[in-house]
C-alpha cells in the first residue's frame, strides 16, 4: 500500500511523528539520514588514476570545501567502489543531481588525464576559478546551468569575470 500526503508545516510534522511512533512500536528502526555519500564503481581506476583523483581534489580542495560547505574531503576506496561522503543530505533533486554529476565528472577526468598537478593555487575570485574548473569537467551549456548554480552558490566573487567585472578594469 502506498499513501501520498501533500502536507506542509506543523501538520506534516505531526503526521510523520505519528507514523514514526507507530512503526517504532512494530519494531521498525527509525533512521535519520543527514548526509549523502556518492559512490562510483572502481572499474577503470588504476592506482595511478586514483592518485590523479586525489591530486585533483587536493588541488581544488579549498574551493570544493567552501562550495559544499564541508570541512574535509575524504575519499574512501573499497574493493569495488570509490565513495565520496562529502554532502549534507538534501531532498532537492537539483542539488543531488549536481553533486552526482560533479563526482562523476571528477572520476571521468581523473581516468583520462595523463598528469595532474596536486598543488593548490591561491585565487582572489573563488567563483570564477571554480566555474572554469567546472567547465573543464564538462559542465558546459544551458543543460548544466542549474548544476553550476548549485555548486557556485557558496563562493564569493564574479563567475563571469576573473577580476570582478567592469568595476575593476
């Protein structure tokens, strides 16, 4: 049986609480997810390509951390997958799609690059620097406009002009 409710605010909280309490009485475990980990298959990753991935993340770590609002960027490698537990859980499908595409593009680029510089470079315009990185990853065109917007929203500066636009000419 599937029940669909379109409730907001206090009524939604009351209903969710009542359902949760009833399910708990029946032995169900109430899990609250507050984070999102994106996992990619290990297929196509050699030790060299995993090194490329780690160097790419290290070279943009301060920008990625600020863009995602996190303090660290662990990359967890298991026997069959690479996991990126970087994201706060959000039910917004646009944000989840942007995060998923970002991780997928990072992995694809790491697999295709011959050499990667792991040194981070300082920037005075975070938005411009990260936007150009996103473009290198393939976030080009109007179909990725919302993804770029999601990933750039926490950064400062101008995404269009390296030196801040016409005010700084």
